C-alpha cells in the first residue's frame, strides 16, 4: 500500500517551494500606487465645498482621502525601500541605517506631495 501512495514529503516540498516574483513587480506596483494617488487627488480637486452640507455627499471625498493616503504611504515606503542599505553589524550601524531610512522616507514624501 505504501508503494502506490506518493511520497507525502516530496509532494509537500514541491507544493511549498519558493516562487520568484515577476521581475517587473516593483515597477507595476509603483505604477498602480501612483495611479491611485493621482486619481484620489483628482477626485479631491473636483470636490465642491458647497455640496458638502449634505452628509450623503461625504462618501466620495472620504474614500478619496483614505485611498490616496494608503496608496501614498505605500508608495513612500516602496520608494524608500528600493534604496540599498548596508546591513547593520552593530548598534551604531543600526542607528545610521534607521536615520538613513527616515531621511529616505521624508525625501520620498516631499517628492510625492510636490507631485500633487
């Protein structure tokens, strides 16, 4: 009966083998996030303050703020992580890496907000 049954371990190993992401995944993700951020900004630009007296009109601008904020934050993080950083060997290097990451995030945030 064991001969007819396939090796469970080999099947499991094959099913759980690491899969390489597509080469253009980062570029596609960045393009999509940029598009969402721009659409949210366009939606907020078209927003008329006089129509906001009725709470039923609050859904689209609120959704635009949320979608734009999430996409913008993800875009900032994605762009900041694209920059290579040296591995931190000790606490001093870890601190330098953290400072560099914060600078990268702030620079990318300024670029993104400047684009809007």
